[in-house]
C-alpha cells in the first residue's frame, strides 16, 4: 500500500445571501446558520496527480478537518464540482469572480460522499463513498479532486466552520492506494 497526504491547493466558501462576495478566508463554512435563511457551501480542491494511473484507491482514505464552530450535526454531503476552473475568488454566482457558474451555487454532480459531522474538534470522513469519489477523480477527472461540501436539505439550521488552507489546522486528505500489478518507478540519470 502507498499513501499520499495533501492539503487543499485552493478552498473557500460561497454564500447565497451575498452572491457576488468571495468567501476566501481562514475558514470554510457550509450549511444554514442559526436564525438565518442564508446558505453556505464549502469548496475544496486537492491535487492527487502524483498517484500513478491505474492505481486503486482504498476505503481507508480519509478527509480530516477541524470543526471550529458547529450548529447541530446536519446530515451533509460532499459533491463533485464539475467546473474545474473555479478559484478562491468564487462566489455564489461566479466560479472565478467574473464568469457565471452553469447553475448559481456551483456546478455539482455525483458521486456523493454522505457524512454526519459531530460537535467541534477533529473529525474524519472515510469509507467506500470517499474512496469511490477519489477513484473517479483519479480515473476520470485528470487527478483533480474538486469538492463542494453542503448540508443535505439546505433549509434546516445546521452549520459547520472548518479551518481552511490558510487556517491554523488545514484540511488533510490522506489517500491510501495500491499501484497496478507490475508497476515500478524508474529513475533515469544523466
């Protein structure tokens, strides 16, 4: 088994009630805050390009975050962001601060990674759904992991605040994988 450990290369949050304001800071928010009709989605990107083609992602892979603020434990989902050119200047309406998403709030699709956060502090998401999500990124998405984190119903109060890549404890993606049978790295000298 081999392992890759990476932090996000970009991350931010987008806010429905401030559709033209970027949410790039030291935290990533998602959900519906208490006593609010507002809605946030967290966006994260990880680069797994160093994993060899044909590798198999294992279900022991994990996304570890530190939850700083929690309002409830809302059932949540990680969805694929299909617009890979999004930037940390993304807003609810625009994926790079100037160009519209196909759908306001982000261009999202499957596979889904369901999870339910618990309280505050260290929290890990792991299992077969995350492994399938990462395998899809490896095989079909140019090894680019683009995640949108959202609550399931996006109506009921439930809100999470995670440290971002600029925060004290950035998210950590640990990818456990096996390389194809007969795979050997070759080093060429000059």
